[in-house]
C-alpha cells in the first residue's frame, strides 16, 4: 500500500458559470440550467458538518476559520459560518434528544461542571434564571452515561449546576429501572435532594489532595498513594482481562479490599493518636477521605461502580477548549447550539465513530432523523443506512 497525502481548504467551493442569452425579438433573457450535481443548497450538509466540527470539535473560532479560508481564496465570513451551523441545528435536535433519552437509561452517570460565559446572561441587562433570579453563576455541565455498552456525552450551558442538569436528564428514565450509579465529586450542588441515585465519589479527586501536599508531608502521603496505587493497578488488570462487572467486583474485594481496610485504619489512627493536626493541609486531606469513605469505596460493594470521574473530566476538556479559544457564547441559543454539536461530536469520539460522517448523515436526512432518531445514533447509523439502501 502506497499513500500520497495532499492538502486543501477545510471548505472547498465550486463555481458554475451559466450562459445567458437574450432574445433579439422580445428581449427575454434565458439562463442555462444548473447541472444536477450542483444541488439546490449553496451550503451542503458536508459544509455544515465541517464548520461544526472545526468550531465545536476542534475549538477553532469562526474568525480563525474565516482567516484560513481567506488565505486560501475561498472566503467564508464568521457570520456566515454561524448562519450555516444554526440552520442545520434543527436537523440535529431529534438525535440529540434521543441521546438524552438513552443516557437517562444508563447504568452509570458521570457529571461535573466547568465555568462558561454567555454574554446575554451577564452584566446589568442580563436575563435572569427563573428558578433563582439572584443566581449569577454560569456553568457548562458535562454528563457522560454508559448505557447498553455505549458511552453518551451531553453538554448543557446555563445557570444550572451539574446536579440540576442531571436531574433533568433522569426525568426521562424508565420508572421500572433500578437507580443508576451517580459518579461525581462531593460538592453539595452535584446532589440535589430530588435525585434518586446510588452515589459514588471520585477517588482521583481525593488522591489529588494528597498529591498537592506531598512536598510537605512526603512520608504520610506516600502511605496513601501506595494504597491507592494498588487499587488502580487491580482495576487496570480487570479492564485488560475484560472482566464483567460482577467479576471485577469480586476481584477488587479479594485484591483491593485488604489495602483499603489497612488504609482506613491508618487514617483513623492519625487523628486518634494525634499524629496529624486536623486543621493542617494533611489533616484536611485525611478528613475528606474519611468523611466520604463509603462513597469513595463504592467499587468494593457495588458491581459496575467506577473508581473516579475521569471520564467526565476528559469530556469537559471539549468545553474548556472552546472556552479558551472562543471565550464566550453571545446568547443562550448560541450556547444551546454549541452544546448540541459538542454532545454529538464527543459521543462519536467515545464510540469510535467518524463525527464528520455522522453529522453529514444527520444533516442530509432531516426528515428520516426526525421520524426515527433511534436509527441515527453514532453506533448504529451506518448499519441502518446500509439496510435502507
């Protein structure tokens, strides 16, 4: 196999010059018809998919794409790019809604927040949050759910915290299903009272507190880090061997439980024997671990419980990349469109699907997507299209 690689603009254009003739007798102008290959839309589905992928998948602001296209002599103003992605948004909405419904049926839901700027919701003339007019904070919540062997990523940007957005998602959950495992850190805003879930806290978040004070308390922190190293090593073995949730639970109970029991006894002894000042940095880290011990060690009692929230933390990098490059959304509608594109793109990435091909498929068949959104998900759209053809 020999490969040759070339380069081209992200968005290419084709110009058609149509011959026009005027009748010498009546003055009527006749224009040649476009060839069938020209289609009916100036910006076809692939153009919308590429702009959406560059902006919301790769973090390239519209103005940078405008500069790139201008340098390649295929002008594409930033305002036009927004018009294109927003015009295709209704075609994506049914698939996005179906992802939310599927995520609500998940066995494990991960969630967390990062900050966001939405100009229309900021400043003196801002739009207020109807449930709490005094609330000023703005967040992009990331929700990642594992359902039927698939991973689904959802993003929501508004006044709502991650726990509130998760509650809105779980309202679509089948009442006959058992409560899902909810993985998050221990912030109170992540756990509204209405949520009926089995709560697991992030072990990596607890570990990070000891990493941060390791320079000041090397011996004490090493004891904790070595114990947690055993847990993560065992989890890697379970993953490499492809263990089921029940097999993984039994493996952790046999191999990780002794190390965690010994660690818990060591942590309590630091306070009982007054070896550590409770208000010190090390004491704060130890207190966090003891206070949330049951939720941090749910993986030793519940099949399928994850160790940490890293899956959601990685998903939020998509929103953080957009925030670093584009800085803000102008309106809530702009944030909604961005969340939709990011959710579809990152769900494709989590399921080894081609996001450009997937977005193109959704934009090319809006009526079919609206009628049967369950057939147009990142993990099954190719099979269903082949059956239809």
